[in-house]
């Protein structure tokens, strides 16, 4: 069974449901939930969600919807009917799209806005996306828009957690990928922190994929991260969502 006090969501970025189920079953005692992203969902569809529910695990469906409001509202309603715990949309889809997502969820699923991907650096934001704000200001702008549109929280890099917590208050969920235990490979993630640092900065949950999936002993890696999060939470004085 999952651990209700855990702050760790494992990213099941694997190609098949049998690999995902095997991992999830072994890691479950250390997890707050699992994240099913576009790789696994494209390969296996809704049965991947049902398989995790059968293991007693909550599912964060990470499909990062970004389309016209009508389409996103319909996609969110469909995901909500699968009984997922949380899902996400790109906050850069705009206030009307985020409001349609909130309506589609109808309060039955937590809806998070993706601010700026943790693989993006400020020079990419300005050069490729033509954004005039600094990365920090852009993330804060998107987080405020997500809150105003009725979303439950955001997905954001560790380095923006403290600012978002201050701008959006304690009840606003902050879910943080781009987390790397000390000494782990960064991969394509750029703006990284350790799990303990992220929780201390005010994150509610951390999302970790490769440092667990590629570990020699994934169960031990997950347990270490969960323990680090617990310590970070005990040391943190920040109020936050339960
Ligand atoms: O393997 P790694 O720990 O880098 O996995 C991070 C997970 O979080 C991936 O599944 C990725 O899709 C997801 N993610 C992210 N950055 C975001 C939102 C989600 O890295 N802003």
C-alpha cells in the first residue's frame, strides 16, 4: 500500500504496462502516488491508470494538455472520469483554457498548471519562445494566472517554489520535478535541487523519474528520497496544502 505521509511521486516513464506495474508494486510502500506521462499513456492507454488503481496507488496523469478551451475542457473531463488524483495543463494555454480545464474537472480531480518546463533555461525562454519577462517573473505570472483561473496548483521547478509559495499562498499545491538526489545524473533537467531542498523550499510533492528508474536498487532509492523529504518537511516552517 502507498504511504500517506510520503511526498514522492514516481514518474513511470517506461514503455510497457508490465514494467510500470512491476515497478509500482515494488515502490508502492514509499510513494504518495505515481505519475503516468505521455510515453506510458500513449502505449497503453487508460488501462495503465486502472492497473495503478488496482494496486491502491493514486495517479497523477501528466499529459500537459494545451489546446483550445473546448478541447482541453473535454480532455480534462475524460481524464477526470478515469478517477485520477491530479492532472495538468500548460498554463501558457491562457486563462480561458485553464478555466475550461477547471470546469471539466468539476472539483473531482486536482488540476495543475505547468509553468515553465524544468528543462528550459532563461535563454531558451527568451530566444525560442520570445518571452520578454525573466524566467522567474514569467513563472510567477503563470502561477498567478493559474490560481486566478481556478486551478489547484502548479508544476514548477525547485528554484521557483519559494516565490510561488509566497505569491499564491499555503493552499496552492506545488508539485516539483527536476529533483535530483545529491550526486545523481542531471540528464536533460537544468534547474535542479535535491528532494530535501525542494520540500524545505515549500514544495508539496516531488516528482522523480530516472534517479529511481535507473538506480541499481530502485526501492532503496525511493526510500532514501522519501526519508529525505520527511526530514525536509520537519525542518520547514512553511505552511502548505495537505
Ligand atoms: O527522469 P526525471 O526525474 O527527469 O523525470 C521528471 C518527470 O517530470 C518526467 O516525467 C517529466 O515529463 C516530468 N516533468 C518535468 N518538468 C515539468 C513537468 C513535468 O520534468 N515541468
